[in-house]
C-alpha cells in the first residue's frame, strides 16, 4: 500500500474520523505465547493473513521472533529465514493490504523494504528503536509509519519485578522523549505511532492504570497502538486463566482502549473484535426511533 494512504488511514483513526483500526496478528514462530506454530510455513502465513482480512482486519502484523515474557530471542539469520518467505506469500495472497513488520532488527526491516520498493510497511518495533545503533537511521530512511513501543527491560527479563514511580507519567515521559529523539534523527513526526507496551515490563496494576489514563498518552499528539489481546494481565484478574480463554478480557480492554482514543488495536481474535467494535459504533450513533404506528405493530 502507498505510504501516504497508510498514514492517512492511521491519522483518520487517531483523529476520531472512524473507530480504531484492527491489526490482526500473524506470528511465523513456533513459540509465541498464544498462537506459536500456527503459521510457520509461508503457505500457512498467507492463509492466516487472508483469513483475518476476510474477518475484517485493517492491518496484517507479520512477525518472526517471539518477544513473549521469558523468551531468549532468535538470531537475525533465523528471523530473516522465517519472515521473508512468509512476507512474499502474504504479499501475493493479499495484494493492496496494509502490512506491518514486527521486528526489532533494522536489517530485517530494510530487507523487507528492499524487496517491495514503494510499499508503505509499518515498522512495529517493540524495542522502541533501541535494539541496534542503526535503528533510528534506518527508520528515517523508510517511508511508512514507525511504532515506538515502551518496554522496561528485554523480553527475557522484563517481567522480573517491574517497578515505576508513577507508571502513567513514567511511560508517557519515556514515549515523548523517544519521539523527540526519533524526530531529531530525521523521522517525520507524522510517521510516529506510540505504544505503551502492554505486558512488556508491567504488572496487571500498571496495565490497568495505563489503560484507564490512555488520554495521557494520546495527548502527546501521536496515534497510539494498544495490544492487549490475550495478555497475561487478564489472567491476573481471572484466577490465572490460560491465554486461549482470555477473549472476554481482551474484548473489554480493547473496547476501553478504543473509547479512550487508541488508533490501532493489535489483536488475535479479529472477527470477535470487529463485531464488538461494530456494536459499539452502532450504540454510539443510535438515535431514538420514531414512535411505531399502530398498523405497523404485529397482530395480537
């Protein structure tokens, strides 16, 4: 998709011209916390991408390295070997789709961009452009949106006793600082999307505070992406329920985030999220119907 078209869609969602965009997840990994192993082959990745588009997703988020809590990561060569064939298959199966590349490595993002010049990929970077000294320069050289996510620690250790003074103020300050650094590095402000990093170095009480006060993040002036789908914090409020049984909590948190200004919702359960958003919009726009005429009523 043309980068300008993609940016317009994201900013329209952020400005309230429409509800949040739904980003459907395609993990080309054997070990992601919820859906690892479901789309390992390029053919399975393409089928999953086509499925979530049919279910109503606006964006496909393609990733080939698990960053679940406790994960040790993979080599750049392994990530490349997983991602690029899957990307080729998805591009062929879903022409014109909005695509996001979920990677920390600038060389992986560069490889994807070089394969498809003119394609406006989103770079969804859970490291906040800190994984490599080349990340900022690479992001500046691209044309599509860049997601800068907050994380305390790395995936291997991030859930080991995360601590904050004021989690909302601390995360907002960090994101604002990273956005300023990105702009100084040559990344246009319009290309920046912020992500509070739900589940990345945060306990359940940290996460619900961030969701409650999401306007503190949207007030920074950038679109905000929120990924709450099936996250561990839901189990903290429901007796440790497993990832595949967290749909209700995922929908509740996603709808709240949308209501509080999130521009993009990153989800596993696309159809259910799209349906929930449709009902939310219908209720928000509803007006009292005119009184029914007696002859319109069913017979008794």
